[in-house]
C-alpha cells in the first residue's frame, strides 16, 4: 500500500511505474493509425534530411489513409454482439428477496447503466476501439456516491490509457490520471478550468484527488473493503513479463508494419502528385524588369546612410519582367539563349512533360500494404480488390478468421465478467454478506462461436465453387441457409421462412428432372417427391396456419406438418387418377361401339 506521502509524490509527477514508457510506446504504434494522427516519427525516419519547411508542408496536406483500414476491422469486430449465440443470461431464481426488482444486477447493468444504458453497449462502443492499448486499465469505481442510506451506489467501468496509468502494482494498488478536469477559483479571483483529477485505488479503498492551487486534496473516499483490486488490464497478445507485471500488445499489432509502410509511402505519393501531376508551364521571355532594369537588384542606402543593394521584390531577383513563382498554377520563366547557345524553340510557350508511371506504381504499393495489414489478422476479405483484378474473388479462410475473432471475443467476455463481478460487489456487498450467494447472482456469458462477419458475396462465391466442384447437396444447403440469414438479417420472418424451406426439403439442391428419375427408379418415395416439389407452398401454408409459432416448433413437428400436407396432395391425386381411369374406360367402350357400328359386314366376317 502507498502512504499519503508516496501518493502525493506520484501525483506531482515525481514517480512513475517501471513499465510506463514501454506501455505508452506499444499503444502509440497503433494509435497513430487508429486515430488518424500524423506519423511524425515515421516520416522523419524515412526523410531525416528534409528541410523543415517541407516537413511542415507534408504534415499540412497529410490525410490519414490508414485510419479507414483500422476502422473496417473494428466495424467487423463490432458484429460479435450480433452472433446468434451471444447472450448474457441471468438467473432470476438466484436473486435474494432483500433486493427489490428495480435494483437487481440485471436491471442496473442492462437497462440503467450510466451513459451507455447497458454494459454491452459500453463494451462495443468504448472498450473495443480502445483495446488498441492493451495495457490500458479498466477500473470499476463509483460513478455517483449514494446520498441516502437506502440508496444503492452506482459503480461504472472506466478505462485509463497507458499514459494515464502513473502508478501500477498488479493486484495491489494504482494511481490513475482521469480524463476529467475540475474548475478551481484561484487566490487572485480568476477561474482555472484544467486542474487534474486522479484516482488512487487499492484493495480496500478508492480515493479521488483534485488538483488545487496549493496541491492535491481528497475530494471523496469510498471504502469498498473487497480485499481485491477492482482494476485489470484490457490485455491482448502476450509480449513479456517485466517488473512483476505482464506486458501485452493489441490483437491488431500484426497490422502495424504494413500500416507504417502505407503511411510513409502515402506521404511520398502526395508529394509526388504535387510534383508530377500538375501541369507546369514554361515561357521564354526577354522583357527586363521595369523596377530594377534587369539587374535583379535595386540600389539604395542602409540605415546608416551608406550605399547598398537589395533584392528586387518585383522580379524576385531574376531581372525578368512579369515573373511568377513556380507552383501548380504558375509557370517557369526561361531567359533567351545567349550567343553560341541553341535557338529559342517555336512556339516559345509550352508544358514540361513528366513521367507519372511512378505514381501509379506507388498507389498500387499503398493498396498492397493495406491488404497486407488486413491479411496479418486474417481479414483480407475487407480490403479493396484492384480494378484490374475485379474478377478475382477475395481469398479468406473461415477457420483462421474465426480464430482471430474468437480471441477478441474471449478478451471482451473476460472484461465483462470482471466488470459484472465488481459492480455486483459494490452494490450488494453489505446487503448479501455471503460471497457464494453474491456470485450466484452473476450472469453467465459464454464466448460466442458463430460470427456474422462474412459478406453475402463471399457466401455466393463459396456456393458457386461448391456447385462446380460437385460438393454434397447437404453442404450446399447449409451455405444457402447461411446466405438467407445474411441477406435477410433485417427481416427475420423472411430469413426464418427460407431457413425452414431449406431445412424441410428432403431433396435439397436436386433438379426436377433428377427427382423424376429417382421417383421412376424407386430411389425416393412419392411422399418425399411431393414435399420437395411443393416445399415453398407448404411452408407458406404452415406459416399462415400457425403463425410465428411454426418457426419455434421442433424439427419433427414441422416434418409432421409437411407430411400431412403431402398426404392431402397424394389423396387428391389418387382421387383425380381414379376419375381419370373411369373416364378413360368409358371412352374406350364408346370407341369400340363406334367401330362396331361403322364397320362393313364383309370386313366383320373376314375378321371373324
């Protein structure tokens, strides 16, 4: 535990934890791309001898080209919460009678959570994008202290980036710089708005310190008494263990080398466009500058009255009239050739020819760096396909993609388990004294395994390849079901209908001709043939008769309904066939009678 004097020394910047610098470095390597910051260090390393004016110009025109690459990744990872098996399950039977219905853990965390309504919203709106800093700390601390004895405390999870973690001893204590600031009135009557706020947290207390004109003072103190530090790292990929602490890097860190190259080369591309793409006009001119008479300098006197010369401001020292600066919209003025030099070309005005092929090559290299960055985390399907390769499908490996997303999902669930645990402790530690009883109130959060990340075009491509390869119809059916769920994600009823159609069809992916051939050869039953041939109308009828309850039925119940419809069709067909047989027999008898009446007797006799 830190003493009061030790805390004050940290607050005043007199001490930092041993891993402070390395954790900041790991975070900054990715943050410049995620936040679209100008990569000063990357550019300076590549162009160390550039003039300061050129460096300033680079920074001024820089566009964060790599920000969209990282944003695409986080947008896809945000779909984890849309997984069909994402669930936060509470057991209402485990809630003690001493806790009112409006103050349960589920009610607070899922419907009344400060600022975000639910902890799930917080996890995907704030925690996920801030996971670029794997050594940032998540601390569960009071958001608002209770004002009355019967009022519940409102704890929240707050994230402190590595540069805000001034002191950290795992499982012991920490000193954290808040992003909040406080307003203070100074002794001279002026108001200052940017005074710092710190939190000191250990296994027994949370103390908030506010900066003042005379130093740091305690604003409030909460004695939680958990015997545990309500603070944890966001975590990610293991890097090393140092100074009794584990150092992590973001799950996206494999993207950094390619993102760095893309940022460097994009800055060069911008300069190349200015230098190569803009038309540069030249003109031959022999008119002298009227200000300096072609000398480029003007005679005058200095401050002491002595003769001196100064550069002509009108012609910029060239001695040529009508001089203009070289710029994308300016021109180069060329003086006439002297005796013995070549003649002036005709016409005397033209444009400088430039090779722009290098710009095309550089643009392609930047796109490749972006694709390589995506490929580093098995998300290359998110990158843009070049126009000259538009017919090439985006390669992707479902297993590798699921592995990467699975790691991210595990990290999120681990943080959620931590947050729910300490919110539960803050709110019910005194009301429910038994730890076992409090832990029974916690929700179950399984790590999802089914991720809705792939696009419809990717599934369509898989279907095409599967059909051309003659893959088993069962696999094709599963791909079609997945496609239906993807295309009709916003319309669940349509998705359920298509899913039921694929699931209940006994002959999926088989053409009508093949069905008839199998029926003729006895390979399938007539009932299977009827169901498969009428599956769409049968499912629509079932939905009309049973409503949405049909989607919730078990598979055998749905199959029984389909079999009942098929039996009706079979009976109708049998009755129709019987009627047809009667008509056919009657028509045959009539035909015989007509033949007997119209046949001459001689033919009749001969036939006998």
